[in-house]
């Protein structure tokens, strides 16, 4: 169920490379990889799970509300991370020239389906 939803997200985003659903503990629930030679999305998401945890804690201590989304743009990769529950997030990796807005949109759209399958 998770892989089908992740596949839809990646396939509908221009420049989509991969998507992973992961816990903040760094353990992957499921993933879909369209372009395997680009990047190891599971390792990238695992490293960013720690950052998401820290940003979430900072948001809580500053009373600005809960973390919803975090985006990182690097030379070879654009990563969109969206919290789907307090403990799980979806990370979408796209090419730097990919459609950032669509990645954000489809991550938001996939959230209810992924949450229902938890």
C-alpha cells in the first residue's frame, strides 16, 4: 500500500527520483525508487530524520507550532520532507530542475492515504 502511494507521488512529479516513508527513528517503512543511480534515498532520509527531530523540538520549545514540512536544496538533489504524523514523514527526492511545487502538493495529497495505512 505504501509503495503504491509513493510511486504515484514520484511518477507525477517532473524530475522525481524517489520517495520514502520513514519514522523519525530513521527506520524506513517503505520506499519507491525511480532512478536508482542518482542517490540512496533511504540513507538521505535516515540522515535527515535526525534533523527533522531537532527542528520539531525547536518548534515545540519556541511555541511556533508543529513541524509540517522541511525542504533542502543541494546541487544534485532537492528533498521535500513532510510530516504525516507525529512520528512519520515522507521524503521526496527530485532533480534540482524538478517541479518543487508539485512535489509539495503530491506529498500533501498522499498524507491521508499513508496515515490511513499506518
